[in-house]
């Protein structure tokens, strides 16, 4: 019965987006503190999720050798496969081929699989994809092709695609037009590729209305300026970003979660955060900041700020909370300042007057 569990889990996963993915099947785990109306703000479109009641058992004798087939789920992981197996039932909705030795996707590998909803190709050795390999997959919404040997975004992705996870490959360039026609796409995970700022051609994301984008563990030295303005979540952690300049965040006014942890940020220009009026969670941990960024009190919906492991030496009484009452619409439920050279005994209690609970504040444990 475990293939049924696999399908049920995948359908549940389509309704949540991660901050940090630790493993393939746990990308619904979220390291952030719960925020107000998070599901509403995510804007994730789940209208295309199949109705489980409609997934009645099929009794097709078609099942590739060594695979497990049940309830339109074909599970062929960890079999040492060199290519996509044949004899896959045409009514399959989930095809799991992860952790094999597949090196190439050929033109007719997915022929007849017009009902496929999710395709899992994680942890193979794929370096070549035929330009028409995905053509039969007219209903594909989720493509997981991370941890392969790809040097480019696959061409001619299905227009039905909602979620693309292509992290941990060898992609250095995102050309203009590669996402053309993908009007339903709302989530792209492309971290772990050797992408530099110059690797994004102008207009590379034109036409996309993304909700979630992650470009972590790359080689970015600044915040890309041509990403979709529809983004609610942008994660650029584990890069080489050194500063946030005034207009870096100008087009991202819809962000409610911004991840910039594990960079080399020393300076955040005054006023740069004012372009994020709906921001709820800000990750700036493990950088080189010497002070609390200016502008936090003006972010009326901000609830979580990660500033631990920086070089902050002083916390002012008005660094986090606005002056006056009734100004901030959502109180903080998480402020992390530990592992900074702050003499925390000198911080005035009024500094955290807009925090829900004193346990939400994390101080101390600084080591030179």
C-alpha cells in the first residue's frame, strides 16, 4: 500500500512551499516561525491537484519489471536503471524514477503518458534531454529533476507545469525565452547551480508569475534585478552577496518572506527595505552586519527577523519597534540576535515592546 501513501503525500506537498529543503521528500518542512495567514499569502495554485476520489484502482497488467505499480503510481526508484523503462501504463499519474543511472531522456521515453501529473527524476546522471522529450506530457504539473548533470534548463517544458525543481545541477546560464509559455508556473527551485548574476539574460523570467523562487548555494554577488515582480518568497541564501543597495528590492514589493542568510552582507542601504511593505519574515543571519538594519520599525507586518551570527555590537531602543501605539499591525514572534558581540545586559527592555513574548528573543552565546 505504500505507493498510495506516496501519491497522497505528493498531493499534500503541492500546497506548501519550503524555505530550506533538507531532503527530497521533506521539502514541506519550514524552518520559519508561523506567520499570519501564510497560506493565503502564498498564492499557491492547487486547482490542478487531482481528486483522490477519482483515482480509482486500475488493473492494467502493464508494469515495468522490478517496479511497483498501484493506483496509477509507478515507482521505479533505486533499480539501477540506465534508461526510462517501457511498458508504463498510459493512465499513470505519478512516475518515480529517482536514484537510478539514467543519463539521457529520449524523444519517445514518455510517449503515451498524457495523464502524467508528477515526474520524479532526482538523483540520476541525466546530461542530455531531447527537445521533444516532454511533448507528450500535456498535463504534467510537477517536474523534479534535481541532482543530475544538466548544464542548461531543459527546452520546451510543458505549458501545464506548475513546479520545477532543478537544483544541484551544473547550470550556468538562464537564457531569455527558456520559460516562455509557462503561464501556470509558480515555483522554481534552482539552487546549487554555479549561477552568477551575469548568467541571467535580460528577460529570462519574462511572462512568469512566480510565487516562489530559490537560487541558493550559487555564485550571486548581488540581488538579481530582473526576477518576477509577483514573487511572495525569494531565497538567495548561501551566496556571495555583499550589500543591499537602495533599489535592489524595488520590484519585489509583494514579498512576504526574504531569505538572505549565509552571505557576506556588510551594508544595507537606508530605505532599501521600504519597498517591502508586506514582508513578514526576513533572514539575514550569518552575514557581516555591524548594526541592525534601518527601516525594520516601518515594516508593519514583519514578525520574524533572523540576525544571529553577525557582527552587531549595539541594539537601539527603536531598532525594531515603531514609536507610539497601534502602529504595528503584527507583533514579532521571533527575533534572533545570538552569536553577536552585543552586551545584551545593556539593551533596554523597551527595545522589544512590540514582541509577543520575551521567549521570542534570542540573545547570547557569542564567541570571538
